C-alpha cells in the first residue's frame, strides 16, 4: 500500500519528467547501482530505484537484474505479478530495437490455412516438444466447427481453454509442456455459448460455435496476436477472464468457500494439482495472488454437486485481516467480478498410475490441492490400497472440513486422516507439534512391502521445506514426492 501511495503521489519516479525514451543496451548497462537502477522486462525499461525498499524479495534480489534484461529472472520468480501496473510510474521507455519485419500476404494466407509456419517452431520445440499441431474449420448453416489436431493422445477437456470476449476468439491448447494458440477475430458474430469435444484417441479437439445468422462464412476470421503459435507453456502470458462471485460460505472462523461462475463464453477446467491466479484492482493497481480450486465438497458420493461443475469454480480461501489481497476479496459482494487466469502447475497425472499408497501432508490452506487429489485417487485409481492425510493446523478451529474428512474416513475403508495441532487448547488429546521425522516415520507406513507410493506435500514454505528434507532422510526418492510450491 505504501508503494501504491508513492506511485499516486505525483512524484517524478523516473527523473525524466514524464518523457519516454528509447534505451540502447549500452545505456541500460550504465544504470546498475542501487540509487540508479534500470531493468528491462519484455522490452520495456523501468527505473526500479524508487521501488527498491518496497520489493518483497529485498533489494539484493532486484539488483541481480540491475542494468540488464531481467525478463528470465522475473519469469522464474513471479511471472504472474503485473509489473506493468505496479511499475507504470517507473517506465523509462522501450529498448531500441530494429523495426519488426511485417508479414507479407503469402505468410498471412498460410496462417489462415491452419498450418503452423515453419519459422515459428524453434529448435528446442522441434527436438523435445510435440509434433506441430494444426487447425482447420468447417461450417453448416447454423454452426462453425474449429478442429485442432494436437497429434497427441493424452489430450482431454482440461487441455484446452477457450474464451470468446471482446471480439477475440482464443483457444489455448496445452500439449506436453507447450502451448498452442488459436487467436482470431471471427469474421461473423456467434452466440455466447459453445461446446467443446475431445476425441482422445486421435488427439482431436472440436469447438462448435453457433452462428448468430445462418449465412455462409467465406473465411474464419483475421489472425490476432500470436495466432497459430506453439511455444513453451511458461512463455505464454497469463490470460484472464472475469468470473462472477456467486456465493461465499464460512468454513472455519477465517476460511471461506468462494464460488465463482465462469462466463458462458469460456471453457476452462483446472486440472488436478494446478492453481490459477485471481486478480483484483486495489487502489488503481492490479493485484494478483495464486489459489488452488477445490470441489464444493469432499463427499461427492454423499451428495450430488449442488451446481454443475463445468460452470462453477470453487476456492477455499483463508482471510488474513492484515493481508493485502484477501480482505479485498472478502469485501466483494455477491454478483461482483474477479479475474481468473488460466491454470498453471506441474503435477503429472501419470504419477497416480498403478499407485498403491498415497500420503498427503497438508498444513493450513495447503490442504486445498489435496481436495481434488483425494477425489481423483479414490475414484479413478483401482490399484490404490491406502490414502492417508496428515493435516497440520494450529488449533481445532482451524481445521478445514474436519467433519467431512471424518465422515469420509468412516465411509471409505481406504482413507484415513490424522490431525496434528501446533497450538491446541488443553482439551486436545490428539497429535501435537510441527512436522518432524518421528511423526513422518510413524505415518508413512506402506500397506505392503515395496508398494508404489506417492507423497504430496503442501503448506507454508518452511513446513514444505522441512518436510522435504525429512522425506529425503527417510529415503523416499524424488519420484515418490510431489511438493506444491509457487
Ligand atoms: P499477505 O499480504 O501476503 O499477508 C499474509 C500474512 O502475512 C498476513 O497475516 C500478513 O499480516 C502477513 N505479512 C505480510 N507481509 C508481512 C511482513 N512483511 N512481515 C510480517 N508479516 C507479514 N491460499 C488460500 O487461502 N487458498 C488457496 O487455495 C491457496 N492456494 C495457493 C496456491 C499457490 C500456488 C500459492 C503459492 C499460494 C496459495 N495460497 C492459497 C496463498 C495465497 O496465494 C496468498 O498468499 C494468501 O491468500 C495471502 O494473501 P494476502 O495478500 O491476503 O496476504
Ligand atoms: P498456518 O499459519 O495456519 O499454519 C498451519 C500449520 O503449518 C501449523 O499448524 C504448523 O504445523 C505448520 N507451520 C506453520 N509455520 C511453520 C513453520 N515455520 N515451520 C514448520 N511448520 C509450520 O497456515 P496457513 O496460514 O493456512 O498458511 C498456509 C500456507 O500454505 C500459505 O503459506 C500458502 O501460501 C500455502 N499454500 C500453498 C499452496 C500451493 O499450491 N503452493 C496452496 C495452498 C496454500
């Protein structure tokens, strides 16, 4: 908030009195001291000296990029942060670059044919990435179908994210670690809702749009930025759509279940173990934080989900009264909007194949990724013998969905839960303390000798770091562990 106040103060934070300049590499290199520090991010140069003392990671971290291109470093640490908004008052100008060569008509035509131009497949992608996807389209009187040929078999409805907003049609397909984008301004109007179908065994995705008028389209539309491109997933900027707050329910004294509704013109399913970013504008600045969607309840077999799942997205979110983002979120009224990004995360579903023992170590809201994992494992993995959750909290009042967890343990023979409290009242007669080798070695007992095991761990950073150290000391291999970190 102090930083935002400073940016609104009208002070000249660049020293350029509102001018923007072109910066050469030579000039950039000269500004490499704390009191005169310029950094380039994605071609734009910022004077970050006034921001030094506000940087949550400290001055030294920021100085690692002083006088140079900090894009890679920035992307590694917090690429979701909206630096354009945070640093807009520090903008010096653009890097001086040669003008881009405009596409000629032939190339444009090739793009609209749906084949990926050779020049867009970088050497790394050609070697390690998926084979080039492509797309095509056809129409009937009332429908337009866009087909994406991914040339991969492990494609499902989670793999494609489709949005149609502000005249831009956007379909991003995640194929292995890459992102294939179709981005078009459609030539004619279509209705808001559409359907998405995946033919898994041939890796084909069909998006069926409903025409507003039954006229014949001569072409699909005009290509927009990065249309028909295949790039590593982490290089694709996060894309947001506005979702509406439908309900907010108290779960514990400080944690709430938020239900958001996707717009009808969005197809977005968040894969197990992945998170999204929620974005709100606080005092004119966009603030973004990651959250892990959950299901609306643990006990899917006990009750039908109250609302169909493809339309709603649920979050269990702890409100920190002194926090920056969560009080703002908590102040939203039913019907207000929050921007939700496309998903991110690296849990591979193949880790669950043939699994026999699944151990979940969760602390506080680190429980959130475990919700979908639990549901998935108990309903989809026939080889599974045992799922055990060790849930660390400060007090009994902090335990999220305790009742549901106990009911599930009662009903489902393969599932057990143990609660460990670090600051209980004197009435608590369960397990006590923080994560420790003693607690873990007692808890992580395989159901049979040499069983195939996976341990998932999530919570505050020190909890996860300590847990990982103990797990390695207990001789679990990297392959047997998945940790959730930012
Ligand atoms: P912050 O402003 O970050 O503050 C949090 C607490 O720290 C407050 O008590 C605040 O007073 C204190 N604090 C802040 N700065 C300082 C300081 N300098 N010194 C001392 N104390 C300080 N959370 C969920 O509730 N649900 C989820 O599903 C979820 N999923 C996540 C997924 C990922 C991948 C990650 C990385 C985090 C996830 N989180 C989740 C945490 C979430 O992203 C936020 O960190 C959390 O909501 C706090 O945000 P905030 O801005 O309200 O609080
Ligand atoms: P909390 O402060 O209520 O603590 C819960 C428990 O965590 C404690 O009872 C204790 O057992 C353990 N713990 C806390 N601090 C510890 C420390 N320094 N050393 C060892 N153990 C410690 O937890 P909270 O406020 O609910 O915070 C949850 C955390 O989980 C947040 O930091 C959030 O960012 C993180 N989270 C991460 C993800 C992800 O995917 N990476 C998802 C959800 C939450």
